[in-house]
């Protein structure tokens, strides 16, 4: 059941990232089309949006299955000792 919980959490993060990326981009494109943004400003805004979405998506790396012992998750993620 842990796999289902991880998949559910990852899907939630993906949907959040999609909405967080598409909505501001559409608003920015409309603002640019109406002349409120210069091309350079629009490009910089798009890059800021992209970085924010990538940082949000990186939360998926920290998904811990519900009910899993914390030390087991930490030891699985730790690099092996020589």
C-alpha cells in the first residue's frame, strides 16, 4: 500500500506544479498580448515561473510512505559507507 500512497502524493504534486505553471503563464501571455509586458519582461517572468514550478516538483523527492519507520527511509536514502 505504500506504493499507492507515494503515487497519490506524487500525482498531487504534479497537478499542483502544472496548475502553478500554466495559470501564471497564461496571465503573463495575456498581459504581453495587451502590451503590459515587454518581451524581455515576459521572458524573465516565464523563467521565474519555471524555477518556482521545478522547486515545487522537487518536493516529490521527499515523499515518505505513511507508516514507514523514519530510520528505514533515512537509511535507504543515505549513501553507502565505504
